């Protein structure tokens, strides 16, 4: 019974990056032996155990055989006669198919260390084609490391797309991988990889990003913008029905979906901010629900500034500050009806926004 740390922990250590989590593979053991040694079983589809002290995951070495469509269509075999190389051979990329034994010696049967040095993403074997999620993972790793994709791997990815494998991906998994790639340091590389193999047109037919959007995403990555802002940039030049269709199909979470929809709905008003009158700015605040959700409005202004770097959104920020300072409670206590409250509140906020524009003009001149 031998244990090896495998996969991402080995890769990241060789890259000189921090290692957050370590996964282990155990060779030559049975589930019963693991339990006897104090490990706690947690795996559903195959034997995985938690170390009694460190709580790190230890999986028994296994092989997989394709038995159906999609990324869940596999039959797993695990037994003491499965070798470490057998287990590594089922992995997606050579850079993820390395291991270290308990003495720290590197086990690299597929040349992962060489590909790390050469900054290349290369599949381990033709078994790569059995799991369509791997197309998304390759694109995500391209976004993380800014590595190139080996020509033979790209060819294999194209064949998988042409064979219809992408259509068997479940929405939640597509969003998981796309959102992770969007959040990486080089998100444009993910979209470039997906476009090159033909997957982007299948995954995002409603609003595949064009050159201007990709340039905005580069700016967002350089500014370390959060995921909702990056996703909203994809929607900046899209129409709302297309965005709604994509968000529904991929089951995009509320935070990302709502900011993207706000960007769609408010784009023209945001672009007009530098020359907008007080009434137009107040209408923008209402449409964006800015008074109730000022943090989201700040994100919306960030989206606009990243999409159009020449756009000055400071007048909108001052308008929100001024309108938010109006004492709505005092107005409500003095008014006789809900209709009167709404009218007086609008008038007070409009006057406050107008004053903010005058003071802003004075300070700039």
C-alpha cells in the first residue's frame, strides 16, 4: 500500500505556485484496508477516503471505461492491481498526470514536467475524447496559465465537437467551467480556445463575444474585476432576449445574471451619463435600482467604464450620492398619501441631483 500526491498539487508546486489542496492516490489497497487504517469513506462513485488527521482526500487508484454519452458515462474499476501509471493515464492533460511519492520523488510517465516548461497543454491519451468536460477544462487552463494548446489536442477537441459530445454537457457544469475561466487572469484565451475548436458556437450561440468584448475582458482581468462584472461585459453588446436565453439555459446564478441584465437595460443611459440632465440621471438610478442596491450600481458603472474606457461615470456616482441623501422618512411623514409621497420624493431627489451636477461643474471649472 503506497500513497502519492497527484494532479494539481504537483503541477502547481513545479510552477512555484502556492498549493492550497492536495489529493492523494493510494495503490495496492482495498476499501476495507483503508477503513481499518482509520480513513473515513466519502466517495459515492468510487472509493475516496478522508485522512484521519489531515482530512485530505485519498482515492484508490482506478481506471475508467466509457459506457455512455457525456461526462458521467463511465464505468470505474478499482482494485489493488491498478497501478499508479494506470491511474495517471486516465487523466486529461500531461501537466495534471504527474505524482510525487511520500519521499518527494516525481513520477512523470507522460512528460508533464516538459510540457510545463514548454507552456503546452497536451492530452494524455485518446481517452481524452471520452469526456466532453475536458474541452472546457483545457480552455480554462489556457485562461489560467496562458499556455498554448498542442496541435494534436486541438484537433482532438474539434473532433469531439463535431461528434456532438458538447451537446451532452449539463448546464451546471458548463457554467461552472465557464465562470472559472472568466475569473482567471487570461479569460480571453478561454474564448479563443473554445472558438478555435468550434465549441463556443455550440455553448454560447446567443452571444459569443466579439473583438471589442474580448478587449474589455482583458481590461477587466488586468483590473482584477469580480466575476459578475466580467460576465456583464459579455452582455454589454448583446440584446436582452439573447442574454435571458443564455442565462436560463446555463442556469447562471442571480448575482451574475442580474448585473448583466442591468447592463443590457441601462447601456444607452450609461453611455449618455457625461451629458445627461438631472432628470435623465434620476431615471437611470431608478432603472438600475441604484438607491436600493448601490453596490450593484457601482459594479454597473465599472462595467460601463471597462467596456468604454473613455466614459466618465462620475456624474452618475454623484447623482446617486445626492439622491440617496434625501430624507425619505421625513417626506413620508409629511405627505398625506402614497401618491403624494412618491411625487415629493421624486421632486426632492431631482432637485438634489441637479444641485450635485451644479457643484460638480463648479469644482471642475
